C-alpha cells in the first residue's frame, strides 16, 4: 500500500470525467487500498480516484468515528435522491483549509460494485449521503467550490495558487 499524492485545486486534472471500471481486478483493488491509506493519512472521510490522478469511477468513504468502516463504491450511480435538502459546510482534501456551505440532498440511494466486484445498493442519509454526493461530483470533474459564487471561487483559487507558490 502507498499514500498517493492528492491533486490540489485548481489543478485542471480535477476536472477530468472518470471512466467506468470495466473489470474489478487486482489493479483496482490495489488502487482502493492505496486510496484508503491516502484518505486515512490525510486525514479525510472520502476520496475519489480523480483526486489521486486515477480517472476511473472509484470512491472510498469512511464517516465512522473509529475510522474502521471503509466503504468502497466502484461505478457508483445515484438511483434516487430525496427532495429534502440540507446545507452544511463542506471541505475537500483537494482544497485544504477551505470550508463553505453547499446544498445537497439529505438522503440518496446509490448502486455500485464493491471491491470484490459484487453489486450492492445502499441507502444513505446525513453526512454519508453528503459525502457520496461530494465524491461523485469528483468523478464528474466537479469540485465543491464550483457551487460557490464566482467571487468566492476566485478568492479560493488565488489562495490555493499562493499556497502552492509558497510551498515550492
């Protein structure tokens, strides 16, 4: 297993649309293990393959307090979403230190494959539902800051670019 580099906004690779996984093989299971290790090390509660520059439809999530309940979603699809909405501050491992309000469906039903390639359906609400929607946005090439005003997007972009220059 390895901790992978996480792409940082405004890296253009974060806007790549991920391709479906055609077969769940050892290379995908290895990616899942590396993504999980990366997410836990960051630390975070979710990570999409796009964020580690692997443009396939793979997500790992663990919203448990004990960080021992890893969920793996391969080729996830939201099959239903509640009309009831919630707004909460979201953050992102690709946009470290930035949190802002985003409105999401309170509950979703998602269909996906697990790390063994077995199909499953999961009903999620609250934080897990928000996290699934957030990570699935990454698979579509969307970062949560795109839900914010152009002014906020510009400020965040400038701040992230400044942090990158200072780190170089």
